[in-house]
C-alpha cells in the first residue's frame, strides 16, 4: 500500500507540474505580440450576430486592420463558419468589416470552420496554394498558444499578434485560460488533429 501511495503521489506531482508548466506557457504567449512583416494575417473567428461582428471579433479585426495598415502583409485570411439558423458566417462578417475599413476584397480570403483546428487547416490549404507560409495569427491572447501550435503542425510559420482591445479581461479570462491550458496539454500528447476529432 505504501508503494502504491508513493507512486500515486509521484504521478500527481508530474501531472500537476506538467499542467502548471503548460499554463505558464499559455499565459506567457498571451503577453507576447510579435508583429513583423509576413505573407499573410490570419484572423481567428468569433461570434457574429446577423452579419455584425461581436465585440470580441471586432477587437480581433481592429488588431488585424492595424497590422494591415502597417503593411505587414498583403493577404488577409478570415475564418469561421456559422451556427444553425445564421445567415452569415463569421468569416463573411469579418470580411465585410475589413472591407468597410479599407482592406480590398481581392486581398481577403474567407474560410469557414467550426473550431480552431478546422479554421487553421482550411486557412493553411488556401495559403499553401498561393505559396504563402509565414503568418501572423490574430486572436485573443489566451487563444494564441494553441493556435500557434496548430499552425505549426499544419506547416505554417506563425507568430502571435493578440488583440490588444479584447473585451474579455481580468477575472473573466480565467475559464478561457483554463480551457486553453487543457487543450494545449492534451494536444501535445495526443496531437491536435486527434483532439479535434474527439471534439
């Protein structure tokens, strides 16, 4: 019994340490903004309401537009599908917002996925067809680490550009950081594509 308890304690410490390390990495990545010249800017989708981006999505789009105005890329990829009953996809709402703020439609590509893996997988396919692999990923800070890991798995070279004006702040970010910590921790072990298949 003593031997079993010792092993259980060791396992608990290892697992706890692994999750603590992952949580720290997710948090540190959220604080890192590495805007630089790239080939494309990928905007991760968020909720939209009848074609109108949610405040969270607007914050991401504002960040992406700022990067665009700095001439850091010539291609913008917006992502996200739609919920049942919606008229518009997240990608469509994002593209419309960017067009209204000066980004030429010819420079915007829309892809529609219902989770991070699908969004980035579809974006990677479009980008690789154009010979583009270097990207900035625009999303909320807590979502950056997993997004970058998925992008890397898909053969993209990605840098973080988290939305600086996200309405999700303070204690409200805690459940999001917890979710992302679990996602990154499991994704490293079983693979992000398998994690996607498991839902």
